[in-house]
C-alpha cells in the first residue's frame, strides 16, 4: 500500500464546484462583486491577446511594474497564488516538525487551520473578548520555543478588531528577539489603507502578505505577493513551483496596476455602500462591526436563531451572506460591502426579513 502523509487522511477538503450563479448578490466571500465593465474587459482582452501563451512566462516586466506600484524593490517581492499561496510558501520554507506551533486568531481565514493539518503542526489561538475586541496581547503569552510563526490578519474576519500600529510594532519586536517569523496578512489592503510594510525594513522577521483578490477584482486569477527583506525573499523564492504564477494572471495583475483608477473607484463606491448600510442599521438599532479597514460588516442580532433565520431568508431571496462561525459569532451574519446601488437591493430585502 502506498504511504501518504497521515495528516492528509485525517481530513477532507471541499472541491471548488459550488455554483453561485443562482444568487443575484454574492455577499458571502468579500469579493469585488462588480468585476470589470464591458469597456474594461475589452481593454483587458486586448492586453491578453498580445500574450504568447505557447511560451513559458517571463515575469520580469510584472515584477518591475509591481515594484514601482508598491514602492518596494523587486528583490523584496515574491509573486504568489494569492494570500493562501503566500501562507504555503512560508510554511514550506520553515523548519517544521510534529512539535512545531503556529499562532493565529480565532476565528479567522480557514486556510490557516487547513494548512496546519496539512503540515501536521499545532495551532495556538488568540481570541476575541465578549465585546468582540481581538486581544493581540495574548500573542506574547502564547509564544514559546516551539513557536515557528505568528500570523496576524489585518483586518481579521469576521470582526476586524482594533488595529494599532504601535501594538503591532511591539509584537514584531518581541518576536524578532525570539527569532520567530511574523507574517502580517494584508489581504484587504487598500480598503483601509493600513499597512505595516515599513516594518520589513526594521525587523528581519517580518513578512507582509498581499492579495489582488478583493478590491482589485482578481479573485479568479489567484494572484498576490509576499513583501520582506531580500534575504527572506531569496529563501521563500526557493519554495515556488516552476514559476510563481502563470502568464495570464501576471498580465491581469499588470492590467489592474496600469488601471488603478478602476480599483480606486470601486473602493470609493463600496465605502459609500457600507456607509449606507451602517446608516440603516443604526435606524434599526442593530449592532454591527467593521466596514472601516475591510470590505465587510458583521451584523450582530445577539441571537443565533434570529441570525440563521435572516441568513436563510436572504438565501431564499437569492442573496448570499455568511453564517458559518462558532461561539458568539453565531449571533450574526457577515455581509460583503458593495456599491450603494447593490447595497440598496440588499437592505430592501433585509428590512423585510427582520
């Protein structure tokens, strides 16, 4: 019998076959729900038509454009398969064994837990208070000699949590002294324009993870990057496949960089939509969190049955939201922020349901 990793037989991952075409609004995955309009698509297709798909990708031009766009030297960058690919690059690079531990918030992005099972490593979590505040100070209490990396999503889901630059810098310093890698997940940048990329030049244990899936509208292209010092990137680079990404995704990344006005407009429109939702929630006297540094809002009904009823009612009306968290987060639903015209459609049905 062929021997596979024991950790791989201990769990089963879902196939990506779920159809969402039946929904009029997909507000469950924090995506850019509009995508590109017809004129923008034509412009993108014209760029893709110039590709020689029969040749292996040359990514030099992509790195140069990304370097200029981010204001970071190209030798401090590594293209990845979104943030999920960045997480895998990091774990592939570290010296791990069955006693190794990583630290993550709870709840958070599901791939952290999935990868921990894949690599057979242990998880320690820092949690939210009853007031939905993410306790970053727990991180320093959890670290020990077995800790290999601390992952900090900024912002986190389903509730953003307070983000303070000095707190994060202090964590980076303490982890630096302990020789522990600190990976900051900035997948929702630039919705809130909070970034810790300057820490890369201060502490050699810091890696920033970025994605172009959210505001930029390239979730389907699976493209992101890691930012760190040159030495770290040279190590992380050795974990890539034959190429960091494919030429189609690379050219799509170049397109959104060259046309950043599209991204800026979507962010502006989405913030307007989230402000409208907050205004309506205030009138309804419903509690909520978020919409500041990310493109999502957690609506708190303070009752799991009420939350599920609203979630199910929205689904019956062909609006997808997220209701899949445990503990106190079962009391609410997570809604992806979107431009005001789409948000008005959501609010109209939402009000009828409650």
